[in-house]
C-alpha cells in the first residue's frame, strides 16, 4: 500500500520547513523522513517518496505532525 502526501498540508515547501522558527533548511525538521526505517523519503524542494523502497509500514504517517501523509 503506497503512501500519499498532501502537499497543501505538508510543512516542507521550497526546500525548507515553513513551520519552524529557526529558519534552517533540512536540519530543523524532524518527522516523516527520520521516521522511515528504509530511507524511502527525502527532502528536496518537497518531500519525495521512493516507492521502490517504501514498505508501507506507516511510520511516516504517524510521525507527520501536519497529517499530510496517508496510506492509500
């Protein structure tokens, strides 16, 4: 079962977290990418999924504080 990201809810936009007050790029956000046990998610301009690596465990869904990720 693949995951889906609702980019309207996701706090990672244009290569940075828009909900952190620190203003740093990838170092400030701790959530879905770090929760993935197989490294299927990465941050670029937006959060990207490698569906070949994803094992549909749901760890990223639980870790997302913005409820932007779901299993489909």
